[in-house]
C-alpha cells in the first residue's frame, strides 16, 4: 500500500472544496508538456480545476488548465509533479502527501 487511504480521502475532499488552486509544474513535467504543446510556458502558474484519485497506483491526479497562451489546452498530472504556491491553504498537506508518496514509491522501486 503506497497511500494512506484516510489521508488521501481527506486531502482530495479538501482540494475539491478549495478549487481552483494554482500550481507550477516540475521541470520533468514541463519537459513532457512542452513536447506536446510547444507554446507552453514552463515558468507559469496554472489553474488546477479538477482533482481525482487514480487509486494507489496512480495517486492524486489534477487537471491543469494551461490557459489561452496554450490554446486553452489542459493536461492531467500527478500532484507529485506540481508545486502548489505557499499561500494555498492546503500547501502543507499537499507537500506532506507528495513527500510520503515519493518516499513510498522509491521504497517499492517505482518511479513517480
């Protein structure tokens, strides 16, 4: 078991109630998006408009709106590849989930 089911359920519920939330992407995620959407600005902050749980294997997944500069396209990304701004009310909880999930994935020999 990678995720703590109770923690995930609380966090997903709180995230959904707090939408929209703003986030930046990790360099790895930015590189993947840029391959598909060349006009993507990797230094931008983007709006999370949907949050789902993809089970223990997939973790928390967010819909990230890329805005008019990227023809209003959206991508789905693992929350472990997003950096939520500190002022966000759930930033500490998100960071704790990310840290726990990445640690557990490494323990089980999986990539995040």
